[in-house]
C-alpha cells in the first residue's frame, strides 16, 4: 500500500492575484490523477492548507472544497492537519479554517492528537501545530511501525534558506517514531528519522530555482520517494543583461534594472509585454552607484566615548566644539562641571 504526504499549499490570492488559487487547484487535480493511477487511497495534508489566518478568501475556500470533494468521490481518504496559517489569528485549532471540512464524510480534520492503524502493522499518528510533544502525548505501540504526520517547528532545520529554527521543539523528542513526515518548513530536508516534506510548489520569490513536490511512502518496503511537481515558476531577471522574454512567458517575474542603463521608455515597453504575458510582474530597480563612505571603527566602551569618537572621525563640515557642547548640555542634561 502507498501513502501520499503533502502540505503547505497556502491557498490564497497571493499578491492580490486570483491566478494563484487556480495554480493550487491544478496541483490538487494533479494529486488526484496520480492517486488514481497508483491506487493510492490515503492522502495526508500536513497543515497550512490555507494561507491567511485572519481572513477568509471565499474563492480559495470554495475552489479547495470542490477539489477535495473530488478525492472523496474517488474513494480516497483525506487527513487534514491544522497549521499555524490555518488558525484564525492563531487563537487555537477550534478557530481554524480547516474546520470547514470537519463533518464531511471521507475527510478527517485531525484533532490535536489522533492516530489511525493501517494494514501492514503500521500506525500513523498526527500532531497539529504546537509545542506539546511529550512522550505521554502519543500512544505508541512498539510492536507496530509508527509514523508521525505533523506540522511542527523543529530546531536545527532551516525555516528558510538562511535561518535555522531555534525556538521550536527538540527533534530528539520524536525519537519514538520510526519515521516523521513534517510540514511547516518549506524546504525539503532530512535528518535521522525526520523528513521535512517541503512545499508542493513554488510560493514566492524566495523559491526561485527550487524543486518542489510531494512524498509517496510504501508501507511494505518502508521506503519513500520524492515526486517533483512543476507548477507556477518564479523567476528573477536582470534587464541589464540579455533577456529572452519568450523564456519567461507565463511565469511570475521579478525584474531588476539599473536606472542609468535602462531608459524609462525601454522599461515601459518591456513591462507592457510582461504584463500581457505573465501571471505577476514585480519591479525592483537597483540603486545607482554612489561614492563609498569610509567605514568608521569605534570603540564602544561607553555612550560618551563612542559619541565623541564618532564626532572626531566623521564630523565632516560640522562644528565639533558646538556639537560636543550641545551633547553635554542638552542631550545629557548638563555639563561635566
């Protein structure tokens, strides 16, 4: 038997553009087609199905409902976790937008902790967004193969390309599980028994060039495989270089340029073509080259010391004595006498 793990769809009209909802819908259609072709009957959505936790995007909600109903009609059981973005102002799971699907047959919106026994001596446990992962929280049968499907922030894993999580939970607390399929962290990463499933498609310009997709797990071999999914692509182009506009047609584009190299007339003509042929166009002009300011090294032993050093090293055309007098009498509230 095969299981499919996905999550972090963040369905919303990102950047005020409804096209992003349709791209999420196309992904769900793809998943359903794949499940039908492979005979997959269990799909696990590991949280952050929706994006905006303080408003309801009606179009996104209704489109999602239509696609999820298709899974149910196809005899596929859906398990939906609640992520931090699903919760209304993060006031708790009872306020989550995922509850919209709670009473529908064939869809199980996971309580804070739930488990389901599957064939092949395997149990899947679920943990929504939160920090309570004490061992007493989970009901582990050591005679079975235990899998955790969760939406947790786990320390030591990158939240993005630059930041390692340090305010989450200690991954060693999940050592009782044979395998953890976790959401929340959008980059696919693996360490020990923990696998970050990753976002299913590119969501913003931080995802430029990254491979996205979903995880398929074989309950017999206990092996998983990553299946790449290419949806809407985000690209960044520099107009100072040679650009073939045909190559970026239909994508979300961020353009950068140097004002001293690209004329306003040329920029407007390029933007017109892009706006007619692309989902989203963002402009980020580069600053003109300016004279570099020499860095000033200051010994910060005290506020007085650092201020006086700064005046002496970088006062420019200012009156040093007048500035020092002003600092001592007006800012500090009196002279040294």
